[in-house]
C-alpha cells in the first residue's frame, strides 16, 4: 500500500528593502542569501569534481564577472554551525549576502564565530 505524505510549511514572502524574505512565524529566511550559498556550494562541487578548472571558467560559463564567483565561493569556508544558522533564518538581521561579499571573514572558524557573535 502506497501512502502519500504531504508537508506544509507556512511561509509568507515579504520585502525588506530590496531583499526578498521568506518568513515563518519565528524566523526570516533571506532567499537571496540562500541562493548565493547554494550557488557557491554547487560551484565548489564543479571544481572538486574537475568539471570546471577555475572560478574564472565558472564565471565565463555562467555569464558573470569572476569577482562575483570568487566572493560567493568564500561562503563555502564558513563554519558548519554558521551555515546552519543562516539556513534556519536565525542569523543576525544585518548579516546579509552583501555583508559577506563586502567583508572578508577569516578561515578560522573560532574567529568567524567571534565576528558573527559581535552582531548580536
């Protein structure tokens, strides 16, 4: 016997300035950030599997400037708990994709956590 299962996640979409947010009753997911994060990990997988040889090659293939690819690829260096916080929508409000693109984070995860905790 096959049973179908459904999941319902109550989301509403709202704008915060030029950003689009998916909100539940408790959290706000920055969809722009989530798209950037997913692209970064996808591109990393292309490099890891030797499908693409460099960020510049990815940029050319995607029709983007190489700096965009390189800025987003830095997101793959984030500590797993910071990524989980961003994915769950519980990050500090000012911690946006644009912030990550304009500010370099250290590779050291403890140092990253200290910076993120400074937002609270």
